């Protein structure tokens, strides 16, 4: 299995100028005050314009620092997720290896027990076969003896039945 990580897309926000509710009101007030000041004089207009530019510069610099902080936090979270996944992967690998060892040991024990049972049954079968062979030999001997007795009886019968004629 491959380790899967999370990559943070690189997003550049400097060119974008998100407008918050306060900023749009601030711009509206600025435009209204510019219209009012257009009639009053250019000196006060320049002064107020510089104040607004100073506010927007500080606003955008704080916005950029906030974005940078958010990027850093997101990157830290992604790194934490990736580290956690690496730990999980290592844990699963160790678990798999441990399980393989245990299954292998159990299989060996089972196989040993199976061969012990085979050996025990083989001994029983061997004893029974030996007993069977002995009994078959005895039967064969008895059969031979019976045949001899039958032959003797036949001979005696023939001798009895056939008497010489005198």
C-alpha cells in the first residue's frame, strides 16, 4: 500500500482584494467625503486621502499577515495529518508482521500436532495390519490342514468302500 498524504495547494492572494462589510462601508464613506470635500478645497482632500491610504495599507498588511498565519496553520495541520498517517502505516506494518509471525507459529504447531496424530494412527493401523496378517496366516494354515484332513478322510472312505473281492 502506498502512503497517502495531503498536499496544500499554493494559493496567492495578494492580487485579490476581498471586501469585508466594514471595508465597503468605509469606501462608501470615503467616496461621500470626497464628494463633500471636492467643493471645500484640495488641501483637506489630500490630507484625508493620505489618511485613507494609510488605513488601507495597514489593513492590507494585516490581511496579508492573517492570510500568512492561516497558510502556516493549514500547512501545520497537513503536516500533522501526514505524520499521523505515517505512524498509522508503521503501526499497520508492525501489526501485519506480528500477525504473520503468530500465524506462522500457529501453523507450525498445528502441523506438528497433525503429524503426531498421523504417527499415532499409523501405529494403530500397523498393529491392526500385523494382527490381520497373523490371522490370515493362521487361516491359511488351518485351510491347508483341513485339506489334508479331507484328503485323508477321502482316502479312508475309498479304502472302506472298496473292499477287495475275495
